[in-house]
C-alpha cells in the first residue's frame, strides 16, 4: 500500500487556517455542531489528497495488482480447508480476497491516523486546534473520518476487482445488511487502535510500534491468508485479541457461507467486536491524552 504523500506547502496552510477558523467558533455567535467540525476535517483532507493525482493513480493500480496476485495464488492453493471452516462459496480466492481487502482497509486507515498526527505536529497546527473550542475526542474523530472514507474507496475497489476476476459471494438484503453492520463494528474497533497509535507516535515521533504490531500480528493470527483452524491452538487464542479476527470470520460467514446476524456464529462475532470497542475506547483515549500531556509538558508537542 502506498504511503500518503507529503503535504503540499502551497495549498495546505489555507486549508488548515479554514479548519482552525471553523473549530475556534470565535468569529461567530452561533455554535458549530460537532458534525460540521468533523466535516471540516474531511473536506480539508479530501482537498489535500486529491491534489496528488499520480499518487491516487498509483494506489488504485496497486490495489488491483494486489488482488490479482492472490487470484494467481488461488490457482495452486487447495480450497478444502476453506470449506471445512464454514466458508463454502468461492473457494480460496474469495476467502483471500475478503481477508486481504479488509485487512488492508483497516491497516490503511489506522496508519493514516498516526500519519495525520505527525503532519499536524510538523505544521505546528495541533496546538492551535486543541486550544480551540474543540475537544481532543472530536479532534481525533475528525482526523479519523477521512482516513476511513478513503480506505472504504480502496476496499470497494478491491472487492470489485476480485469479483471481476471470478470471486463468488452470497448477496441479498439480509446478508448485505449484516456485512455492513459488521464492517461498521470493524471500523469502530480500529478507530480505537488508530487513536492509541496516535498517542504513542505523538511522543516517540518516529517508528510506530502499535501499527507495526497490528499489521504483522493480524496477518499472522487473524485468518487473513488461511483459516484459523490451520494454526496451533496457542496462536488461535492470540488471534482472539485482535478485532480483525471475529470481523473477518463474521464477514466471511455472511459473504461465503450465506449466513446473517441471525446465525449464532455471526452474532457471536458481532458481540465480540462490541465488547472489544467498549473496553478499548477509554484505554485509547487515555493513551492519547497521556502522550499529548507528556509532549506538551516537555515542550516536544510541535517537534517532529
């Protein structure tokens, strides 16, 4: 997955000044709604992202190539274990397409949140935004919103490419609704991961252990490339600590197994995501606030 490009020095300051103007509420007697503030973040980041047409083109090309690679791998990998795990339609290619698409989806978004925090530090705008009439929680949701919107764009591209290459999925109204709900729960759980990563990167500046651990461990133990039943029991237990594990199982049971939230297995996966999010949100905000307060107290908040 391509890295997000550096920010355009000519166009961005104006966008950031407009954002700070919206968040400050100082020029207007009418309070600005939280949704309007989050939308201001999305508009700013969309304008910056769309400035780099070549980067957009390369990332789209990379997404197509990524899926096509595993289409070729599926020609030599047996689909028997996939069917035994309960994912009966589409064989290994459909299994791998779903795993890779959703793993890259959340990885791209989580990595983007920590990168956006570094950019705010680099441009010296973080203190201005957090000193405005905007809570740090709303600031984090605003920074997260665009990352998940643009990641959804690449998720859709991956799925469409896979279907064009012959992947098969079940799809009706109930299955689609169940899949969308599971995806929403997946997003909520990984907003927590992104916020925690942002708190760590705010302090250490370079090198992100949260994103690193998330990326490699989920590929190893969350069933991205192979059914969890193929792993030793202790790795299967480790996989349960990552929200991507129940999310992928539930989504695959819907799209490949034809199940819905009325199924006990899918409902269990959904409840696991709810529990993870409920526990992780306060921890994530605590880690971010800890990193912010520590950086502010030692004077390194505006250092990159």
